[in-house]
C-alpha cells in the first residue's frame, strides 16, 4: 500500500501515462520561469 500511495497513481496506469507527459511539461515550464 505504501508503494501505491507514494506513487500516487500506480493503480491507474492510464491516468499515470496521461499525467506523466502533462506533469513533466508543466514542471519544465515552471522550472524555466
């Protein structure tokens, strides 16, 4: 259970895959600023 909570979305591979690129893009944009 700890692994799932840490990942915050290991149970939903679809959501993780769709959020992965989106989160990375947002993080990169924020880092640039």
